[in-house]
C-alpha cells in the first residue's frame, strides 16, 4: 500500500496520469514535520513557508528517514498560518455558513524547500500520521483540500500530485503563469493573480513613462523564469530588453558580482526584478556594497513590500523603487486573535513552541531536557507567560495584510464551496442522475466541481471568484519606496492596477505621490537612443536592437508628424513639406504677378512702349500731310503703329494669374499683332522696292501693287495667322494648369500649351514673315533714296530675329515665372526694336529737324545720292 501511494505521489513529477476520483486511503507513516493541527468534521490542509532554510539529511535506501531540520523562523509565514486558523474558527462560529459542520485544519511548514513541501503534501493526502484501522478506504479523506503552497515551483509539483486525486489546491502566493494551464493543473486555484497580470501592470507603468530600454532579472526557478519570459515578450512590442540575468538559488558570489557588472555597464536605467525576498537579498547587498545608484527599480510582488530590503542602508540605491503588490485587505479581529496565542506542548502543534522560543529568545525546559544538550543548559528558560504585546514583529503587524488576506480569501472560497455543496437540492445536483454530494462523506473531486463556480462578496465588498484558468481577479496595489521626515523608509501605496477596469483605465497612479530617486527629482529616462522628433525617421543601427537607432531627416516633400516615426510619408500632390518636415503645407503657387517687382517693371515697360506707339501715332496723324509721313506710306505706318501698340499691350495678358480667358487671348493676340506688324513692314519693304523700280523708264510695277493690293496683302497674311490660331485653340487650347514638374516645392501656375505643334506654327509663321521681310529689306538697303526706309527695316528685322532666336533657349531653360518673363521680354524687346529702328529717325526729323521735313529737302538729298 505504501509503495502504491509513493508511486502515485512522485511519478506525476515526470509523467502524466489519469484523474482519480475514489476516496483516498490513509496509510501509516511517521514523518517528523513541523505543523499545526485541529480535528473537525472536515479537515482543510495548509502548507506555509515558516522557516527559511533546512538541514537536508542524507537519505539512502538503507537509512531510516530522518527529521528535516529548519531554522530562521519567519514571523510573516507564521502569521499566514495563523490567519488560516483564524478564518476556520471564524467560519465555525458563523451559523449561516456551514451550519452544524466544524472545520478542522492540518498545517505544515515547507521550510522553503521542495523535498519538505512534497513530504508535507504526502502527509496531507495520505494521512500518514495516523494508524489505519479501516482498510475499506471509505468515508472522508484526511483532508478535503489544501491551501498553499506559497512557492510557484512547489505548487507545480504538489498540484501534479493532488491533480491525480482531483483534490483542490488553492495557493495564496504562487504566481507563475504556467499554473494557469487547466490541462496540466486541473485542480489548481489561487487567490493571488497570475504573473501574466503582474507583467501587464509592469508593462503599463513602463509604457506610461515611455521607458523603452529595460533590464530584466529573474530568480532561477519557475516563478522568475516564466515571468521574465512573459515580460520580455510584452516589452518587445514597444521596446527592447537591454539585458536578462538570472539570480542563482544558491548564493554564488561570482554570479551576483557578474550581474551587478552587467547592470553598471548597461545604459538601461530601469530594471525589473522577478524574485522572492530571499533570492533578491544577495543582489541587493552587492548593489549597495558597490554603491550602484541612478537606477529605477521595479519590484515584483514577491519583494516589493519587504520591510527588510526597504531600509535606510539600501535607500541610496533602491529609493524610489516602484513595486507591484498584492492587494491589501482588512481582516477584523485578526490582530486580537494573533495576540491571544499561547504555547502548548502538543506534538501536533509544535510550531507554536518554536514560534514562542524564537520570539522571546528562550527555551522551554521540556525542550532542554528532551535534547539533553549541554549547549542548551545555559539558555534562558521560557515560562509561557511572556507578553507578546510588547514585541513588535511582522507576526503582529496587521497594517499591510496582503498574503494573509489571500489566505483568508482561500479559506472562505473553500468554505463557500462546501456550503454550496451542502445546500444542493435532491434531484437538482450536478453529478450523475442529478444527484448531490453527501457532506458527511464528501470527496475532493466533488468539492472541486463547486469550487470552479465560486462567486461571492466578502466583508470588504470584494468579489471573490476564479476565472476559467482558476486565477483570481487581477487587482494590484502600486507601491513606492519613500523616506519619511525622520529618515525611516516607508512603502507607500501610490496607485492601483485593476484588470477588470475599462480598457485603457486599468492603471491609475497618483503622480504627485511618486518619489523618484534622482538628483532632479524628475522622471528618469531609460532609452537606448533619444526619440526621433517629428520631421525625422528612425534608422536602426546594424547589429543593434531596434531601440538603438539614428534619426534621419525626412527628404524634401516627405514628412513624419509623430515621435519615433519609422518612415516618412509623401505629401499630397498640391502640398509640400515645411521647413521642419513635420507638416504638409500648401505649395507656393508661383506666377508672374503685378505685385512682383519683375511684374511691375515689365508692366511699366509695356505701358511705356504702348504710350510711345500711341504718341508716335498722334504725331504721324498730326503731321500726316508732311513729306516725311507721306513718303513712308502713311496708311501702312498708321497700321504698323496700331499693331505695335497691340504688341506692347498683349504682354499684359502674360502677367497675373492665368485664367481660361487670358490663356486663350495671350497667344492669339500676340500672334495676330506681330503678324500684322511684320506684314505691314513687309508690305512697306515691297513698296520701297516697287517705288525704286517705278522710277525706271518704261517700268509700271506700282499699278500692280497699289493701296488695295497693299491692304489685301496685309489682310491675307494676317488671315493665315488667324486660321492657325483658330485651329490651335479649337483642337488643343492652352488652359491654366499647375505645373510641378520643374519645381517640386512650388506649383507653377501657367498656361499649358498642350499642342506643341500649334504653338510652333504660330511662332514659325511669324519667323517666316520676319525672315522674308529681312531678306527684302536687306536687298533694298542700298537703294539710292535720301530717306531709304529699307535700311531701317533691315536693322529692325535684324533686331527682331536676334531677339526671337535668343528667346528659344532662354525660354526653355527659365524656371517658373521666369519663363513667362522671358516671353514678355522678347515681345517688348522686339517691339521696341521695331518702334525705335523704324520710327525714331522719322520722329527726329518731324519734331527736331522740321527744316528737313520738306519735299525740296527730300528731293535734293535724293539728287545728291
């Protein structure tokens, strides 16, 4: 029988086995375990960490089991055990909860060692301290459920054992997220939240303060390693882990020093530690010894409220530590109960004697006689009447009930489950054939069924329930290590994390109450690289984590409007990046405006040219009967001056914001005006040639090129240009368009000549007439006439052609509004060239040399030629 029990207990450590729902037989076996015991109708088991260390005996197959020795009594752990006793006795006094049922308890000390914890579980499951007289294996099992173990690793092993018998294990301090698997641990529950939620709380804090470069340290057990793994996965979503270290379970000086060296060499200023108080203590001591400061520590719930570590000596290095703590609770009457404890010499309750001797530093005479040791002969003898009220220890401190409160909730969860089981109505039960369980012979697997659905509100108004994974509702207190005015270190509550709160409101912190252990008292920074400001993007460094990067300015036309943007975005077509590259602004619309200095200058010159043309026209009209005007074909001269006036004025259509009308008019008016102008000059040149030829004997050419022919020629040549303009404007009219081809930062508002052929025909026709006129004038330049107009026409055509030949490359290479300015300049320059070259000599004679404006003078000079 013993062999079967041991196999069922220890084989699950390595193999999985099917669940067992039969009653558990109690088998005799003597184990010298420290514990507390009280009989009852139903017994609840408990496993607590009351001693820190153990003296491990040498076990062999031939040796007898020896007693596991424990020392370093932990008053906090003993308070947890006493809290379970208090809760059970409180329930026994309550007539509404489990009436007529008395709960008993059997509590053991695990000495923070896995072998001791396993032996305690074996004692609870098998009832190994009792002599078996009934081998039928019927009736109540030794314990119906177990409260414990506080350690995650211990709970993993014990839960595998108890899971075979479907016996509930309700832990009050094991937080490893691995225990949330119902497939592996079907009977495991806990009143403390899983590390998954603790990690969420830490990540929320880290994200709140924009820490992206974090160090992680965990103890060398399931608790620390699972927590660090989960934490790293969460942080990698928005930041990086600078380093990850493991604290050895055995105090290895070299390993601890190596961890401290890693901390000092890292640029990470925020360090998260998942470890128990006992495991983290060597690291804390070494950090204080090396005077490592300037780090922001984030403590897990296992050491965040440690009054031993939160001391004056450690404050320089660990002041300002932010910790996650189990929710604090109030247990009315607990303090009075704790102070009523008295030593009783009972082998089943030997922990009370050990507690008393440790508390008052004495030994009971019975223990001195029992050990028969000369070393104890001089010890102070305990009387049992010492006043515990005068002792200020963690045992009697009920100001921060956290783990004890979880123990309290665990006991009440089991009690309510039993009560619901007992309250089952016949025929409405959850078991086969709708049967109910019998409270007098209740089995663990039956209790397990009710425990899954437990849901009640305790005296604090807190809802006690388990989710589908057997985890408690995740509510944490956020703690902060601060120094009071008298120099003492105070662990202050500065916020709360509530997983049940609405999304985005889980974390609430009292900003003004948080103490930062830095010279500036400001929030510390922990980043590998400074954040990239808007207008830049992150570029990771080769071979380094993604949190280490360079900030590259966005290119022209691209922006980033957020901090730490990973890429720059193109601005919309009509927008451009501002100087800071963090905002898209409307592109500057560029066109030759009347308000521009260049626009003003060109407008002035155009009006001046038009005014001169009109002025000369007035002079010619006024002096139309004078020989100079008559000799130069006054009608053609009048027409030429009108066309030159239009040439000057058409340039104004090129200035100002382009519109549909101006785009249509500017080239049409320009093309027709210049054709009229060149046609008049061409006809004048032909007239000069004809006049010279007419002076020869028997030459009668002028009758074939009279006034009607001259007018018809001008009209015909102009009509051809009109046809070209009509065809061009009909097929592909120039319309206002936004050109971003040449200048990406600006929008050039221009008239887009969609038809290059149409524009080329317009200019080509003007060029053809100009070249023809130039050739005629060139051949007639040496005619023997006193006032040979052919010379002036030749010179004017030379200027005209030179201007428009140089216009082409200047027009093509000029950007933006300067393209239009070049075209206007060519129009004005060529117009002034014609006006000055042709009419300046005539005006000079008419206005300044009137004596030469006579027929005699003109004829006389002609005769001399």
